[in-house]
C-alpha cells in the first residue's frame, strides 16, 4: 500500500501535543519533504514553546503512516544491487558489528542473556547476538517481518512496543536503533523499556542528532528529518531529559552511533541537488561507495566530530 498525499483526505494528518511536556501547538521550525522517495507533500516540524522540543506537527496519523513503511522502505529492502550486492551485504554486516561493539562495552553478553530489540526490522542484529553469544533474543516491529530468514528462531512481536505482551523485569538488554525518532509515544515506550528490564539492565538508544554538523549543513534537506516518518527530532539535551523522565539512569552518552554518519553526508548532498524528487538508490549506490572511499580520511575521526548520530546508554536503577 502506498499513500498519495496529493489526493489524500485531510484526516491523513492529526494535531499532536508536545511529546515531552504536553503543550499543544508549537512555533514553526522547519518544513520538509519526503526527500528519500520523492512522494508528494510538505511536512511541518515545530518547536515547543514551553520545553523547546522539535517535533512534527501535524503528524500523519498512525493508520496512515503504515503506507510510508511499504516494501520499498529503505530499512527493509531486498533490492538486487547487481555487482554491488557483496558491498551492500558487507555494509549491513558492518552495521550489525558496530551495534555489537557498542553494546559489548556496557553489557557482557552470554548464553544466559535475554535481549530485546525494539524496531528490529529484518532481525539481522538479533541473529548476530544469538549466533555469537547464544543470547535469547526477542524482536518487536510495527511491520510484520516474521517471514524474513534472520528472524527464524527469534521470538517476534508484531505491533506497537508498549502493547506487546512482555513480562516485567525480563531483559538484560533492550536496544532501540533508530526507533525512538519514529515513535508515536516515546515516553510510553521508554517507560515500557524500564518495565521489561531487569534491575540494573541496560537500554541502548541511537537516534539522529539535531544539534549536529549535518543538520547545520543541510537544514531542510537534512536526512535526519526523514519526513513523514520521524516524529521527534532529538538534540542531546532533550534526549537525556526523556531518559530522566522515564526513570532511567544515564550511564554514557556518545556523539556518534553504529549507523554511519557518511550516509547522511551523502544523502544530504543528494537531497540538496534533487530538491524533493526522490533518491534512486540503485543509481546512487556507485557514487555512494566511491564517495565513502574519498571521504575515508575524514570519516576516520567520525567519533569525535558530532556529524549526525547520537547514542545514549541507560540503566534501570537497582
Ligand atoms: Zn514541550
């Protein structure tokens, strides 16, 4: 299913109050287009006049947003990339390895570990943890991806995280890789993560960082806007405030993530040139890998440059 905004009924959109403090409205911040796919429509982000949180308002209603996570959605695609299949698969493995490296700094995973990945997508990260550590793995995703091979052998819950039937104090580790910025009720999700974590268990969250170099550079073409899917744009301050509100103890904060900042440098440049016409991923993949090679000297310092991503590591208090 896909949604054509040009012919859509007004009920496609709904007003939303600030996700942090509940204040309705907000002053205009930035207007964005669906730069990734080129679907029609302009989407508005506002800044809360009480707490300063940046969020999309109005937003596409939950019933309608599903159409924006169709089979072409970038995180789920099964495209045949031709000669670059191997390079694409290697990039995906590298992403899972980078996630593994981040969590392994805080949590010693082993065969008795229980791990939950919220917004698990096709499940390759969980598959890695199961194969490498023997961990018991569980995934939740809004979209039913249970037929994907990596999810075989994984307990999978399709639907909203805070509605999933998961027992209290069950997990040693909960991860949210680029989930929270899509969430329609992030505080509810964080409190749910708190509930399902064991005491002392860890929560690792990666989201795009609003107060980053790439936002400064690309502004209304910043890939981190990802309209209409992204509901909230977190800067460091607001991300940490959300953890506090959910009763989580912040263990560490990283000005980078597992997801490569280079993706934002490349797509942001492309979005500036395409002006909302949508990115043809098949055509873009050669310049993508070429650019990555050329930028390697800069990317070597990615963890120190605050380019695009942020990761917060939290713990449920004892
Ligand atoms: Zn607010």
